[in-house]
């Protein structure tokens, strides 16, 4: 009988909230910086995707996630601030931040700040629509700009 369990990822996978404006902006920034974690590439996946649901298994909850997740190639899953700490050495200025988190009280304060921002991120930063799934031969649609509605972005209407 074939094993239907998901194959462990070859890259580190950062699962982010694809509807959170802060999370999507952070994802784009991390992609621009070509983040690597201990020599491993980091691939970003929206939490709302089927791939994220399969990867997280019992940890997955429908709706908005409470935290971001980092899935390592060995299958280990870290959530919240712990999902980002391993990424710091691969970021510009990250080694300095990583050193700061080794100071007493820095990590507990970081966890408190992360929980606060995670809890209120929609109120503080807003929401973006999920991009449409990729079509064969075509890119996925990008989220709408702030203040735009799906009706105003339809091709048959003038956008200017």
C-alpha cells in the first residue's frame, strides 16, 4: 500500500497569512532579500493554501492563522517568533538582531510584541484579498492595491 503522507519539504517553508497586509508585505521584503536559513532556501506559502493545510496536518485550523509557521526540511515546525528567529542570520542586519535576541529579556519581550502584533494585525495594517490560484501558463493574480475593490479592478472597466 502506498504511503500517502506528505513528503518532507526540501526547502524551509514559511507559512504566512496571505490575507494580512503586514504578512504579505513582510513576505515580499523577505523575498527581495533572498532569505536563506542555514544554507537552505526559504519558500513562502500562504497559510490559506492546500499545501499549507497538508504540511501542517493537525496543527492547521481553518480561517486566519494565529501565527506564522516555519517548516524545516526535517519536518520540524516552529510557530510565532520562533518561525522568524532562524531566518535572521540570512537577512541584511539579521545577525545583529539575532545577537540582540540572546540578551536577557529580549526574547520574552519579542514574544510579547509578536503576540500583540499578531493579534491586532488586521486592525493595525488591514487586509488584502487572496491572489487567485496560478493557472497553467499564467501567473497568479496579485492582491489589489489599498482601497481598490474587486469590481474596480475588472478588465472591462477602466482603471483610470
